[in-house]
C-alpha cells in the first residue's frame, strides 16, 4: 500500500516538473501562454479592466487615440436626437473613474448596472440605467495581447 502511495507521489511530482519545464526551442503551449498573460497582470481582461477603471495614468496609456466617441445630440431643434461621431485626442481626454459596486443598481438616484460581454479579442463594458436613460458602452480591443479602449458610445438621454 505504501509503495502505491509513493508511486502516485512520484508521478504527481514528475507531472508538475514536466509541466513547468520551458525549453527555449520548444514553442509554448496555449495554456502556458495564457498563464504568462495572467502572470503579467495586464493582459487578462478582468485584471486589465480593474486597473483601467482606477488608475488614471494607466488608463491614458491604454486608449487608442484618436478615440471615436458617439453621442446623441438634438437635431436643429426638432427634438429628434441623432448620433454624432467625434474624435477625442489624448490632450482632450479626462480620466473616467469607472469603479462599480453592485449597490449602484439599487440606489434612489442614477441607478445603473454594469455588464461585461467578453470575447477573445473584444470586450464591451456596458453601463445601463435602471429606468433613467443611462446607456454607455466602452469597447475594448486586444492588440498584441494588450487591451485598449477603442470606442466609446454614450447614448444616454
């Protein structure tokens, strides 16, 4: 019985060491690449977006300028809003604190929810109002394993 436990122990240690062994001439597997990205703390989207939301200097470095921004604006006094596209350069950018707490969805004034739609190379971070017209979407794209804000759509009324 003890011999079988020892064998399982050795097998486990062997698998661990073989899994961690990186040879320069061996191309890394997708799994090891993913682990490297997470270890770097900036290329995993959840880690990236947490820093993007709270660090003004980092935020500025992860926006593709000129940034395309879409908004709704009144059309010549007709009362019908239309989509207007503008470009924002780095000097015009004002830091946006995007901190979110789940209690924001139940507050009395300006309640909103946060929703994330994530794919391999694109992420949509949505802030949607609760019966109040807030409708903002941040679109992120991944380039060379780095995430960047590439478009901002504010259709709030």
